[in-house]
């Protein structure tokens, strides 16, 4: 399933709408029931309204009824190092649990496996609100 997830994030990157930054990003989520939902970044002339690939994938997945996820693969066009999600995306992913596997993927399909807890230590999560 990892190979398919990585392949889907690369395909999603090719669909990115990024006329301003020219920085395409793709993401592919693996749901707890085995479905794969993809997303790409979608920019806007009003820059603050741009949506990252990871958040696009989450929003699509939620709209399709998914709430539990086990992994995400993300990619961009940077070839010489692995690049992780931005801080906002890490926080959005954390909304749906901290036990995710994250595959940081280069354009050639090689990837580094990490996890959301490592990418966002000491995170604020829904559990904190339940304690108030």
C-alpha cells in the first residue's frame, strides 16, 4: 500500500494549481478502512486563501465521510532533500490523531518514513479541549 500511496501523491502533485509560487505539492491520505484520498495545493490571487495539498486531502476525505487515517504521503519538486508539511498542515493532521505514518517523498519516488508525533512534538490537540 505504501507504493500506491507514494504514487498517488506524485500524481496529485501534477494536478496542483500553483501559478504564483510554481511550487506544486501533492498529498495522498490512507484512511483507516484502506481508501486513498488525494489532494494538491490550490493557490489564489489573494495569497492567504491558498490551500495546501495536505489540507485539500483532509477536506476531501472528511467530505467523503472519512474521519480516521493511518498514513499520508507528501511530495513537492525539491529533489535533494525530504520536505515535510508546513506547520498549519501538521496542526490540521493532528486534529485527526497523532499516530500517523508520514512518508516524505522526493520527485523520484524515494521516501523517508516518519510520523506526525515526531513532526509536531508537544502538539495542541482535541484532547486538550476535553480537559476544560
